[in-house]
């Protein structure tokens, strides 16, 4: 059985068979397509239990570094083709929306080497081995803006790049934050800026914030941010 590469980004002409040779859509697939064409499709689709349509034949770690590793799986795709799927394995991470005791959001303007750009962000970081997500949130808040929260509320989770990576992001809303001295790593080039809640939300809505997780976190917290916020327990 020959194996052809598959990277998860759509169909590769060298891998996928011609339309005339593809297997006919199953009854469930045809029904799903009809369902997706209905205005109320998203709500109904959430109720469908969908099994994994791929078959994994083998897995191996082909590259690793202190921050992540690459796993290579030999697979059979839903249409019966053999292929290789490369997955970046990375620890969970946390993003914290920090609201100070004065009702301002502590934001970071950080240089990101990977994209050669300065980005508006909120405190964030990876969950270390042995840590819970909440413990990581407390640590990152203290390290990046010197913050100690009066209250920490879990908002939700999301995938960062689910086409290539299994990293899960966790969002927290920290209120009653008292700012102190941050402790930045040598590769972290950033400055701390206090923004009003209205200004921070506007930055997320207008695209001024190019960091996706930061924009998502702010918008998911929008309803809570625009309500009266208690400064602690």
C-alpha cells in the first residue's frame, strides 16, 4: 500500500481520486449535506454524534523540541485513501483577561519574532507539566503584568490551529487585579498598557488586535465586562 502525504489543508490533487472514482456519499453524508443547507443547521448539527472517520494505522514522533513535538500518523482517509498526517503536539495554554481594581484592562504590546510584528495581546502562556490551567493562569498573570487577581473565572476553551495542532486554549477572566512588578523572560519584548474596557473591546472588534486568541477572549468576556464587576470575593 503506497502512502501519500496529507497535511490537513484541503485536498491534494496527487492524493484524492477523480470524482468519477470516488465512493458514493453515504446516507448519513447526504443527509448531513441537506441539513447544512437549512437555516437552522448549526443547532441541529450540534446534536449529531459524529464518529472519527479516519483510521490510524501507526504513529511516531519525528521531531521534538522543549516546546512542542511533531507526530506523524499513517492513516486511511474517509474515502479509503492511504496517507500521512503530521500533527503538532503542544501543551495546553491559558489566556487571561485582566481587569484592574480601577476597571482597566492590562494589555501587552509584544514583539513576535515569528511574524516580525508588534501585537496587542493579553497575558498568556503554556500550562507546565504538573500544573492545572488555573495555576498556569495565576502564574502567567503575575509574570507578564505583575498581577494578582481578586477573582478568577473560567470562561471556556478553544482550539488554536485544529488543522495541524492539538493545542487547547483556556480563557480566564481575572477581576480585582492589583498590578505589581512583572518578570519577563529574555526573549519576551513587551510593554504593559492600561486600556478602558470599551477601548479594548473596540480594538478586538475592529481588527486592531491581530492576535486571534486575545480578540476571542475579549469578545467572549464582553457581556461580563460591560456589567458591573466586583473587585474581589
